C-alpha cells in the first residue's frame, strides 16, 4: 500500500437540512403521551464525549467484551470476507474498531474506511488519526444519521458494514427491522454485516451498567435536554430532571428516562411551541435491547442476511455476528 491516502468528509446533515425532521419529531414526542425522544438527540459532540467515557467505566461491560471478541476473531473476519472497504455505522472515535482495521491492514487488504456518525467534530478528529495510523488509507467520512442516510454510503468496492457496540439495541423492534431491511437493500450480494449485540444475562449486571456511581450515564442521557435547548431555542431546566434507568422484563431491554420532580413549562422558541410536562411524567430518551442469538439469526434470515459466524466473549455477555447479504 502506498502513502497516497486521502480524507473526505460528506456532511448530509447540513446538506439535506436533516435537522428539520428531527425538530418535527421532537415536537411530536414532547407533545405526545408517552413522550419518546429519538436517541439522535444524545449524540452531539458533548454527547459523543460522554459516551466515550461510559465505554471506559468498569461496570459497562459491553465495550471490553466486544473488544475481546474482535481481538480473538478479527483475522477470521478479514479472511472470511475478503473485502477492502470497511463501513462503520455510529463510529464515534472508532477506538475498538482499530482492532478490526489492524487485521485487514496487516493482510494488505484495507483500502478504504467509511465512518458514519452524527458528530462532525468527532468524525474529523478520528479520520485524521486513522489516516495517520494507516498510511495510504482512504477515509471517506459521512456525517449523517445511519437510520436516514444509508443510501449515501459510498459504493464502488465490496464492503463490510460494521454496526458495533450493541447500538442495534437502541432501536425498537419495528425500527430495527426497518433498518436491517433498508441495509439489506443497500448492500449487494456477497457484501457483509458485522453486528455487535448485547446478550440477555442476569438483570442486575445489566442495570448496573446503565447506572454508574460516577453519574456519567446520567449526564449522557441528560445531555439530550441541553441539545434540545440549543437546537430548538428551548428553556428546559436540566437540573430539574432525574435520571431513571429501568429494566423492562417483558421486552428484555433497558429503558433510560428523565423524570421532572416538579411540573415543567417549556418554551421551544425555534418552532414557536410551548410544552407542559407534569411532575413525575417521564421522558423516554433511549432503550437498549438485549438479545437471544437464535431469535436474532432468524430475524436476520427473514431480512436477507445469512449468518455465517457467531462469536461470544468468554462470559457469554456479548456476541458478534458475521452475516452475508444473500442473493
């Protein structure tokens, strides 16, 4: 590989004014009952920094569990897929993904990396770091929402799409199926999906991972209100909301909410809307579903993916599934 790599950044959030649909969604959510926000409001630059802090907490097991699987099987993934382009959805800093990139690079296979994230600053910083680490690598960063901008993924080479960190669990069942179906439509036969999922396990371990004593997760979820204040010219009193992590046993998922202790009247100047939130009325900000492998492989099969490999960490906390797009 030569040293003629390049960095390109496509910003589809700015180019398509994607903030407008999100603003409309936020207004509908805040007026509705129950109030359910899109997790997209979590991931501005500050939110991305806070989530990176979360992944380094001792109680937050998914990151290191997934990293251990990547260390053990990155070479298998490279050898099985044989691609030269890796796309990472919700890439953030692409920290643990470097284990995967290393395996492809060591084999002389890695030509292009496509990180996709809503935070432009995080993407740009990461792109420069990766271009420095992997000489000759073309980094084609995409600033966008992976639920909206899959059709903007660069083509021209066979791709492996990595969707790591258990982020698939942030989607409700209907959203998840729609997303996976859309991804299947975007991929060609013989292209690949590498999917990281958090598995069902003893409940207390799951709850502890989302309720750290340092309060980082609480700050991360509460940051959604700071983003709404900035983007909608709103006046949420962020300090008046308590962080409420809950386990939903029926749906086998964590439910991360904010709850005001006193009634709140909120003005959204950017859209000329007033919102009233009753004391104790909860605002759901994010979910994190946990999975059972057999059910997930069946779902992938229905949506056009053939699962080729399933790997777990030593404790069986987390799984990586490698699936091929079928004809």
